[in-house]
C-alpha cells in the first residue's frame, strides 16, 4: 500500500485527477471542503489517496497529512 497526498491551490484539478484515476472518466466536482479519501489500484499497485481542499483557510492543515504519507 502506498499513501499519496494531493495538495495544491483551490480549483487546480486535484479532485478531478483523483476521480479520473479511480473511475477512469472525468466527473463534475465541487470545491473540496476538508478532504476526499479513496483507494486507487493502478497497475497492481494500491494507493490510498487524500485529496485535500486547497482554500487558503485549509492549507494550514496540510502538514498534518505529510507525516502519514
């Protein structure tokens, strides 16, 4: 199992990337408040992926995820 954190500015496409990998298709998304967590299997590798909201008010919480990924 591999752990991956997706961080970046708001509206950068983090959630779109997560669900493209998970579902294999583009989905309509809304701004992430908090996080989305999904397990993605790609080429026989298993990833637990955290998609963290990119709003300025949420960025201070990003570092709490780094030590666990």
